[in-house]
C-alpha cells in the first residue's frame, strides 16, 4: 500500500442547533468492515503513540475531541495529517508505518479497525517493516 491510499474521508454531518451528529455505517462510509473499536484518551502532553505498521488490518482514525497528528510512511514517502474534527477521519490501509504526536490536551482518538486485535499483525520494529516492503528510511 502507498500513501496515495491513505485518505481523509468526510463523514455525514447532521448540523443541528442542538448539537451536530455524525454517523458511520459498516462498509458504507469507510472502505472496510468494522471488527473492532478502540480509543486513545488521557494522552499526556508530549506523548507519542503508534510507531508500528499493520500487516492486514485497516484502520480509520477520527479526532473525536481535540486534535493530534498522524505521520504516515510507505517506504518511499512520508506525510503528516492533522486531525481536528469529528466529521472526518483518516483511512490507513495495511502496511503503512504510522506515528501519532501533537495530541492536544483532552483529545480523544477513535480508531475503527477491520480485524480483531492480534499482536502477530504488527510490525513494531521499523527495520523489520523496511525489510518487508523493500523501502528505506525517509
Ligand atoms: P498499541 O497498538 O501499541 O498502541 P498505540 O499504537 O496507540 O501506541 O497498543 C498498546 C497496547 O494495548 C499493546 O500492549 C496492545 C494492547 N491493545 C490491545 O490489547 N487491544 C487493542 O485493540 C489495541 C489497539 C491494543
């Protein structure tokens, strides 16, 4: 997979003076079936998350509150995404190295995933990932 496949996807937004509403339906708004949901919260200032690539799992990340950055790398190119709204998200297909930083205080990252959690789906070692994709350090 390459960075061109890492896409910001807009979600439906029902604007309402009582508060806005966004919804996500399986296979309709994001390009995979949702098997798992997890979220990052209480992230201390200056903390970094991510630092891995996934072999099979697609993920879709949304800043439900506050903001953070996702830095992607595909073996050739790198790109930084700033997520700061709950009506869009970032689709990360498999085999993309990602790091997350710049979390604002009180931020919440919602992650939708195409697979159940499996440690064997992770590349946690950057050199192992580079070897697998035949890439080089950016
Ligand atoms: P990890 O994916 O490394 O977090 P991040 O990429 O946000 O820094 O996961 C941190 C720990 O949580 C790790 O020990 C695995 C565990 N974990 C689960 O048990 N289930 C899950 O669905 C996820 C995402 C993580």
